[in-house]
C-alpha cells in the first residue's frame, strides 16, 4: 500500500505512544535475516496492545532486485485479533524512526483510516526510508550500530511496550551433538534429546526414528525445539530467531547429510524441522555410513541467534 497523496511525513519531539523496538547490531541484521524462508527479509515484533486490539509490527529490508520498493525499509502493521467474517477494525497509524543525532523522530503516517479485516489483516507503508539514508551515520538514524523504530495506532487505549532486538552470542561453541544408540531397536514414538543451552537459551532435538504421521514410514523426521526452561522467552511474549543447520553424520567419511534453516520461535510455534529429513533407506545403507555400531550421530549448529526482549 502506498498512495503518495495519503502518506505524510513530519518531525516530532515525542516518541511513539504504543510500541518501540531498539534494533542493535543493525548493520548485520538484514544479512542475518536473509534465508529465513520468507519472500522478503523481515523482523516481526511480539504482540503489543493498542485500544482493545493486539498488533504486530513488521519491518522489511527491500533488497530484492525484482521488488519495486528496492532500496527502502518498509513498515507494516498486522492485526492479531481473530475477527468474525464481517467484522472490521478501522485504525490510523504512524511509523517512527528515531533520529538519535537530533533527538527527534521522523514520523511517516497514513493520513486515512485503514480497515483491518479477515481478508486484509495487514497495512503499511512500503517506502518509509531509503536503506542508504538509514545506514548513513551522518543522518543520525544509526548510533553505535543501533536503530530505534516505533508505531502508534489510533484510537488507542493501550499499554506502552518497548523491546530490544539483539544478536545473541554467549557461547564460543554453538554446536550440539546427540548420539542415539541402538537405533534399530527404537520404537516408532518420538524421542527427545537432553536439553542443552546455546547462547543462554535452552533447546532440544526431537527425533521420529520411523518418521512422523506425515512421513508415512519412509523417512526420518527431525526437529529443533526451543524449550525455554527458565521461562524467559515464553512467559514475557518474547521471540527468538535462529539460523541453524541440522545434520546426520556420515561416520565413515566424516561427512554429513545436512539442511540449513532459519525460523522464528515463540510460545505459539516453538519447533521447526523436517518431516522428511532423510530416507530410511539411506540410513540403513551401510555404505553411506550413517549408522555405525547401530549408533546415529545428530548435530545442530547455530550460525546466528536474534532475540526480541521486553525492556
């Protein structure tokens, strides 16, 4: 959505009323989000309140050469409430970008009310700012590689929420190895690895030795779970983005069958993986080396982890 007659820009001294996101390590965020499986790289906030509704802020890096909005940062607002088929929520909204050099906020707003419905639950502005302008430190939108954005939604009787998006790296070794013994004797039921901690976040691997109900007994199914043992993620509505690699080791040639993945984890979706990770026929083929002494070696390697936390 972009009609230049409906989009206005102004400068304000005050920040947004309803939601603000502090993005640390901004220069590397766009690169880290690439490969997330979405059509365009995207940051999604956790839910926040405005009026009697729940919303999510989405921020896109438009670097796709085929995208008409190439070279710009886009911001969109999604209504989370489950609406009835004929129900409509009309809202006006403003997107904020903090100029940390001047101490004010660039505000880009849609001058007309937009109707959020079952058919159209997301509205936004495709060209909030050129990426080149945001990345130019002399403009003031980045300070110490940190960028601050926000949103207001009207009418609003809401709680104010501030979050921080940061790259997490607490472990020098970001790999976990799970050795599954007596593999051929395992039942059909799902099997969990011991809980392990990477970058202060607890995880677990989940294995279906003969595949889950979608694999139809032909392939092994493998998933990564965010366990959140201390409740620091799920209890506060925070979210975690992980870029990781799942692999099964070829023990004869020190090689592996591997698949890379990127995904957001939260209380609603706390696991991602593959129903059809590897054919069972490949596992049973001794020449491929996946099963040695009836032991399977599974590894997960984390390339990057981002975390949105409430302040």
